[in-house]
């Protein structure tokens, strides 16, 4: 069973790395943030376009390892169509899960491929790679909800 999960993990990560979702740049985002992982060198520019409080388009452009790229791609898939509160809830749950010891994310969050990234917990140095897009999303949402002007905020994991 573990061998099958490792193979599935590799397939999903490589698929998202080779063909990242959300790789098209949004020219006029409503939210924007940059994330950096100095320990690995990963960098991410996250842009979200909203319709009211709902995410309608995501750009997650990553320059970094396969895990960070795949995590950004998974984020782009999962947050499109969700409200900012739902995105925050999913990002918070993923962060807690990556630092915890549970096996799966709650089904009610509809985590999709995000559950696959929990395998990264076996490699503590790579947890920051997986969390980078999600922490960047939380920073973008925090900037937006604090009525800061639309612009780039930067987060480091």
C-alpha cells in the first residue's frame, strides 16, 4: 500500500509540476502577494481576481522546486470558485495538518489533490515548499481584508 501511495504521490506532483494550473498571469488582480522560501530558493507570485468575495481566477507563478510548483498548481485548482473565507479555512487546515500528525484533510474541505501533499511531512525540510503558496494566499487575503491598497505583499515561509 505504501508503494502505491508513493507512486500516486509522484504522479500527482509531476503532473502538476509539468503542467501547472494557474500559470497564466492575471493583468488586473484584486489581490496579489509574493512568497519566498529562502531555505529552498522557491519564489511565488500569487494573483487572484475576485467577483465580490469569490475567487474567479488564480495565477500562481512559481520559480522553484517541483513540490512548490505542484502546491501552487493545486491551490489554483482548489480555490477557484471558493469564497475568501473558504480559501482561508482550507489554507489554515492545510498548514495545521502539515505540522500535525493526522493522515488526511477533512473531507468537508474537499481537498482534492492537496491530500497528496501531506506525504511531504516525511521530509520536514520540504514542508515549507508545500506550504509556500498557501501561506502566500493567507497573506494576500489578510491584506485584502485589512483594506490595504491592492498591491504586492511579501511573505516568507
